[in-house]
C-alpha cells in the first residue's frame, strides 16, 4: 500500500514543495488533480441501495436513525433493501457493443444466412489495409451479414443518415440488391450450361432429401407391419403367440408390403 499511498498523496506533497520553495513553478496538472482528486480508499464494500430513491447507502448509521411505522428504530436492512452480495462484488461489468445488437437483429430477420459457409479469415484483410466501407462489396470478402453491420456503422459515423435504423435499412437494401444480382447470375449460368449439353446432378439439398426419404419409407413399412401384428393380437386375445409364429407373421406382412410397393411402382 506504500506505492498507492504515495501516488494518491501526490497533490499534498506537490503543494508542500511549492510552499517550501522546492518547486519554483506550478505543474500543469496541479489544478486538474485539485479539482478531481484521486480516491484514497481502496477497499470495496457492498452497497446498500435505497429502493425508493435509488441512492447508495454505505453507512449503516442511516438505518439506525430511521424510525419505522411502529416507532422503532431500524437497525438492519429488510427484504426491500437490495444488498450487493460478495459473489457479485468483484463480478466484471458486462461489455455491450453496438455491433452485437445489429448482428442479433440481422440474423433474427435472416436466419438462413447462418447456413452459408463462413471463413473466419474474411473479417481481416490480408493486404494489411482496412476495408473501405463506402461500398458494401469488398475485394477478398464475400457478401454476408457482417458487411451489412460494417456498412451501417460507416453510414452512421459519416453522418450520411439520420439514425442507426435508417443506416441499417439502407445497408440492408444494398445487400438485397446484390443478393438478387448474384442469384440471377447463377441461374443464367446454369441455363447456359444446360443449353450446351451439361448434365447437372442433384444438389446437396436434393441429395439429403433423397436419403431422408429412404429412411422415412423404411420407418413407414416397419410401423405398418407392427400395426397389423398388433391388430392381429387384439383380434385373437385368447390365442397365445409363440416367437416362431410372430416371426412368420411379420415375414408374411413384410412380403405382402413389398409386393404392394412393387405393384404401385409398376402402375406408376
């Protein structure tokens, strides 16, 4: 505490040096520190917050001097007084940034943007220069939600819009326009490739749906087989079913279901 004590007492020591003549000229920081002196109490204590006024009451004597409705002195805080516990005393403050609020808003409105592939190195320009967000499109960086956020902040900082939401709307409309141009280019490229004889296979989404449909069909056959077997058991509750009979019945139902599927495929 010696170093801290010397640091906070710099105003008093400098004043003594000026009075005794050790220092001939007054330092430039002297008046500033005199108006805003440093703290001399380094211990952190829980604060008692008044729920009515919202003011903090560190001194417990305020409770002793207060008289309640019964005419008795209040000697301890009650349940209405909010006391900062020791677990929250040294808890750091929550950092909040404007960019995070814009990101949350954008991805709530555009949830499918999260499914696009993302490379983390895109946020840092490899050339060593910062991106110029006077345009939403940047060389070496694909168009995504981060482009909308940075473009909105650029418009707000340069006072090209009145408010944050107007800047966000303008950046969002620029994002929509470029997205539509990209989709039109992709569609034209596919049509040109098909015109020259290219055979394009199923997309990743179509491939996934096909695999999923196969599993659904197998599950459907299994459910139908078990449902027919359960109906047969309920129709003959007195009859005891052995394991072999159950297996034979299931195989017969499965073969019958396969035949139905083959007939349906032939008819189609």
